[in-house]
C-alpha cells in the first residue's frame, strides 16, 4: 500500500517586479513610435516619476538616450511651467543597461560571473566554477549551482555538472517570496510579490 503524500501542490501567481528591465522594455517600445518622455513611461507603470527619471538620467549620461527637445508650457497667468524633456534612444541594446548613477557600467554581479562561466564551460565541477570565478565566494557558487540544478538548468553533482538549458544572456535570478497559505482550502491568499535573493 502506497503512503499518502505529505505535500500539498498548489498553484500560485507571483508578481515579479521588473524594475529597470521593465522601464527599458517600455522605453524601447515607445522609441519605435518616435520621441518619448518620462511621463509616458510612468503612465504605463505604477512607479513614481522620480524612480523612472533616475533611470532615464543614467541612460542619458551613458549616451544611450539623448534629449531632442524641451517643451515649456505657459501658465494662464503668464508664468512658464517646468520644461518637459523629450528623448530618443541613441543606442538600443537588447538587454536593459545596468548602470551606476553617473552612467557607468558597473562590474558583473556574482551570479553574472558564474552564469557566464557556466555557459563557456558547459561541463564543469563546483571546484572549476570556484576557480573560474575567484571574486565570488565559494558558498555563493555552491548555492547558485544548487538552485540551478533544482530548477533543471544544470544537471549532475558537485563533482560534474553539465549545462542542460542555456537560457540566454541574462543570468537566471534566485527569487524569494512570502505568502499567506490557507490550509483549510489549500490555497494561497492574496498575490505574493517576489524579490531577488542572494544565493
């Protein structure tokens, strides 16, 4: 006689914040139709103007976006309102640019280094990855490989892994979420929001 499973399998819908990658997707879409403004980006999100404005400023400093016009609206009393800045893209990288506040490209993150090394090696061990990514703590490499193995992206064991699914240029992220689970109905209540977790 088979034993009863102690796991409840439930379906959940998780909101994954896209952040700057989301802004970039909107910007690329808007730019296909011509000039665009920060307000137009905000109108497609629920994000405050300041957050979007900071990202657009970084794009401008990096030479990826450029100002093409400044429109000053006149108030009924004769005073001019602050100018609306209009932009176009000078460059269109497929992946959202990751930039410092002064528009510089920052060093790769730990998981970006490991992911790049995985794609290059294709077959490797934990020791290989630790050696190929000397700036990444070994425990971070180990935790990231474990997460990828659990998800089926890589297969094997610490002695010999192989890349099963090359998911693309961007490194897979490890997400964490908190949720409310109702054991009576075996359902998740509300909409959990995920955030990136360090491996």
